[in-house]
C-alpha cells in the first residue's frame, strides 16, 4: 500500500469530510442536516485511511451487531489515491474484525466487484437471493 497513509479503526468521521468523500467519487449528495448525518455516521463503525495531515482519503463503514451479522457500506477511496492498495487494506482491516460473524454482506458497485471477489465475497447464496427496496425511487 502507498506510504504515508494511516489506517485507523473506530475513527470518527465527521459529516463534512464524509460529504466531501462522496462528492469526490460522484455519489449523490445526502440531504440530511449535518447533525442528522453525524448521528447516522456515529451509529456505525469505520475504518479510515488518512494522509499525514490527517485528511480523509479512504473510508469503509460497518453496520454490525458484533455477534451475528455485519454489512459493509461506503467503501470509498478518493480518486487521486485509488489503485494503490488502500481499498484492499481497508477491506482486510474490517474483515479481520468481523471474521467471527455468521454472515457479512455488501452491495458491490462495478468498481468494487473485483476487490471484493479477491477478498472471498461471492454471489453464491445457497438458494436465497439478495433483494433491495429503495424507498422514494
Ligand atoms: C472501489 C474502490 C474503493 C477501490 O479502492 P482502491 O484503493 O483503488 O483499491 P485497491 O488499490 O486496493 O485495488 C484496486 C486495484 O488497484 C490494484 N492495486 C493494489 N495495490 C496497488 C499498488 N500498490 N499499485 C498499483 N495498483 C495497485 C489492485 O490490484 C486492484 O487492481 P484490479 O482492479 O486490477 O484488481 C475505489 O475504486 C472507489 O472508491 N470507487 C468509487 C466508489 C465505489 O464504487 N466504491 C465501491 C462501493 S461497493
């Protein structure tokens, strides 16, 4: 992985830096107020990648009950820091922490599919299928 990048677990991500990271990869903006968004961020745990000035350059967030189930959200690496192993390192870091869960799930964008497959994620679901509902669409 690129030098000078600090990987942190349980790092608190502020709403403003979260918004900036989403914007950097072209994801739609979050309409919630900063206070509401901060509450959402604080109800998950994160692994982050920060540069030497402490700027957020990568993130992955986990919804996790700490025993049975965890799901991976918001895997984002700033474009100017991509292709340098940061996403893979973030993923390894959160998978180390969730290895004892019964099931870890995620929804992969095309950009992430290869990285997740390399880490052992598969479409195999033993006859079950993942379904999503997007309220408001
Ligand atoms: C998906 C995403 C997080 C991957 O982050 P990343 O830091 O670029 O990931 P990595 O560098 O670990 O791996 C990506 C590629 O870089 C390669 N790579 C890893 N370390 C490298 C290094 N030191 N030098 C050059 N390339 C490297 C990997 O082999 C991989 O290549 P591959 O696509 O041929 O398999 C990033 O593309 C992103 O933020 N995309 C937009 C948001 C998004 O769609 N996120 C996924 C949500 S599910």
